[in-house]
């Protein structure tokens, strides 16, 4: 029986969302052959009464080369079954399929109109991600395979194709996608974009700058230390404003009136309640956070809303030789699709990036022998780069009015609450970073 080895294997995968909970049952909802030696499976995993569905590309070989030994899932008779994302020979089929708009046993592979796909590129599966698996084809494309499936079009495909079709800068060019029907709804299985081979992750660049600052002796002000990042933060602010403008042009916009703003504050509160029930370290900060949320309830002006990025941080932006490119418009992983596609104030993204500057400044302090001495330097770096980002956002046409301060603060705190839960679940040694956001100012 295939479901047994699959259940044992899936629980160990980095992208598996149900870690830490026992798998009560794994059933195979669909199992189709894509080409000889390559099957596509959708499996349902039951844990504590709830079901999540995942896609698996299953390779079959009668001999397993050493390079695929780590991908082994199990054997049935003489056949080795393995995670085919690690098999570049099998993954060529996906590239060919997108290039030629193939329909394969319920899967539809498509290319973006006007895009020509070079099918000679060979794939390599990236190892670093948390919730998906990406295949890099040569240095040309990156195809993200969504592991946990939620019926519907993935917001990343929806947004990037819409923005690119308008010629918007700051997004990586889309090439193709893979979809199927799940519960009768067209559902994105994978999305392929241009691979930015000559670019650096915003998080890595920011950390290099923070490291330079910590190492500078005598202790120079952030502005004078080598590796100052603020010009980049300014440029990133401006790129962010441009992306928000493009999103507001390509998708519907709306305004929410003051009574609905109050409902927003209630949502913040509900999430805070759930988070505090899960993470005890958060509890003593609840009154101060609630006070900040209450300031939102007092607002009397309308708030413009639109499609936003939804999970905006330094790890989602890349610096190419010419400018910043924004990635991963998927929203917060784990949230329902309707929530991820809803309209929000763009201040939510602004707040996300402001939080990320705090993260970058503080992350090297966790466990650092000189953390106390370096704390003011961390604060200085964060303040300087947060200010530059906001200045760039305004220069790029982004609007943050005086009356927005309470909302921006509430978005920041709400993101920090999300982060506390995220760290408690995934990286407990990092929890002090978002907790620092609740210190009195
Ligand atoms: N178009 C791209 N070009 C180059 N690298 C990319 C591209 N898209 C993603 N990456 C790399 O893959 C990492 C993870 O991508 P991301 O879309 O954020 O996946 P996840 O949602 O699993 O975090 C990024 O931090 C980046 O380093
Ligand atoms: O990139 P993902 O879509 O998987 O986002 C999730 O993971 C992020 C961590 O990698 C997490 O971001 C938090 O940590 C970042 C540093 O690693 C920091 O820059 C962000 O500000 C902080 O929120 C993100 O919240 C989570 O959804």
C-alpha cells in the first residue's frame, strides 16, 4: 500500500504544514500518470479531525541512481518510488508541458501568451523554502510547486500575470503555470517565473549591513559605518509605492468606512486573543496592544483599500543590478484564500516591511555575548532604515497621511503578533525578536 510509506515520508518534509501532530490517515485522492515514470498525486492528510491536501510528483524507477537516494519514499515490488522534484530528467516534462500547453490527465500546463520557453534547461530543486518546492531551470526560470493545495487560483499567479501584462516594473516576468480542478474549481499547482540569477535577497543584504555596523570599531554612527543600507531602503520604499499603484490600477479598489474600520480592530483583537492563548509570552503585552487597537476604533475617516502583497518582508524582495523586484504575492501562508485575496489598506505591507527592518537589526543579537552593548546600535539601524523606507514610499507616490499613524501602528503590532505565533511554532529561539515590538516607546 502506497499510503503507508507516503504518510511516513510526508511528515518529515519541510513543507508539510502539519508537523508536530500525528497523521491519523493519508488517503490518495487522485493518482494520474503524466508520462512514463512520473505520476501526479493529490493526497489528503487527516490530523485531529481536519484535512489538508498536498500534491506529490512521484517518480518510478526500477533502479535508483545514487543522486536520487535521498528522495526515496518507498518501494513496491521492484519499483522505487521517490520524490520526482529531485529528478531533472522527469521535471523536463513540466517545462515541455508548459511550453506546448499540454493537457495531461486532468492537469493543464500553460505558458503565458508571448512567452517562449527554452525547454533545454535542466532543473534543480531549491532546498531552502518552508512551504513550497521551487525548481530552478538552468539560470532561466524558477517554477514554484505549491505543496499544500487550496482550491482556487493562487494569488501569486493572479497578481504577477496581471501586473506583468501591464508592463509593471518590480515583478519577475511570468512564463507559465500548471493547474487542475479541485472540488470543481480551477486550482493552481505551480507557477513559473523568470529566475533572477544576478540578484540578492533583501534579507541577506540587510544582514550584511547590520553585521558591518556591529563590527565597526570605533563605534561609528549607522550613517558613517561601512555598508549603510539606507539608500537601498529608500529605493525599496519607492518600488513598494510603485507596486501598490500598479495593484490599485490592475485590480478593484474600495474604501472602508469608519464603522468597518471598527470591525478591522475587532479582527485584530480576535487574532490577538487566539495568539495569546497559544503563546504565553505574549500575554503580558495584551493590554498595551489592545490600547493601540482601540486607537483604530476612534478613527473617523474612510480608509482606502486594494489588493496588497500580504506577507511583505525583506525575504520577499530581491535587488537586481538595476532595482528591487518583489516576489511571492501569495499572502500569509496558512490563511484562507478569500482572506488572502481580500482588499486591505496598503499600510499593511508598509507595516510588514517596517517589522522586517526590526527583524534584521535584532536577529544577530539573539544569543550574542554583547547583546546589551549592541542593542542601541540595533535600534539605530532599524530607525534609520525604517525612516528611509517611509521617505522612499512617499517619494514613489505612496500615501501615508497624518491620520494614518494609528492604523500603521496597529498593522505593525498585528504583524508582530502573527510573528510571535510563527516563531513559537517554527523558530522558538527567535521569539524575542517580535516580542521586542511590544516594548513601550
Ligand atoms: N524569481 C526568482 N529569482 C531568483 N530567486 C528567486 C525567485 N523567486 C524566488 N527566489 C528565491 O527563492 C526563495 C523563496 O521564494 P519564495 O517565493 O519566497 O518562496 P516561499 O513562499 O516558499 O518562501 C526566495 O527568498 C529567493 O531567494
Ligand atoms: O517567506 P514566507 O512566505 O514563508 O513567510 C513566512 O516566513 C518568514 C520567515 O522566513 C516570516 O518572516 C519573518 O522572518 C523574516 C526573517 O526570516 C523577517 O524578515 C520578517 O519580517 C518576519 O515576519 C513571515 O512572517 C512568514 O509568513
